[in-house]
C-alpha cells in the first residue's frame, strides 16, 4: 500500500508500541465501565466477571425517553431489554373478535 498526501497535512506521529499501549489502556477502561453498567442491572448483578464479559459483545446501552414506545403490537420480538434504571408501563389491549357469531375477547399483550 502506498499513502500519498493529496494536500498539505499536519500529522502527529507516535510509535506503534505506544499506540497499542494507549489503545489497550482505553479498551480496558471501557471494558470496566461496561461491566459496571451491567453489574447495576438486577437480573445479572450476581453474574461473574467472565459471564458478564461474555454478554458484553452482545449488549448495547440505550435510552428510552418518557412516552417513547419500546414495543408495540405487531412488532417482531427480537431482543430482551434489561432495565438498569427507570420504570416502564405495560398495557393490555382487548381485541374484539367475531368467532362463530359469538363475541370473544382475546387478550393481546405488549
């Protein structure tokens, strides 16, 4: 590979070994922050560091703001949500169905 400046560039140059050390320190700190985040979720708070570390690559931190819908009727259920802090409300909606000239109510949950 050849790298050519297309215009005048001002660069900061550090050695590969220093870069790896800085990156390693950063990743270690980030890993520790993510583990602390997971440790504060009641469902997994008692898991070992190894178990939590196995979960980390699959876990994504996100926010659900007030009045935003997390899941709605008809949505495909593709994820599990572990609540670290906050409160959600689950609504049950009754759908009227006509079955053999009778009125039956089917409970649909979200």
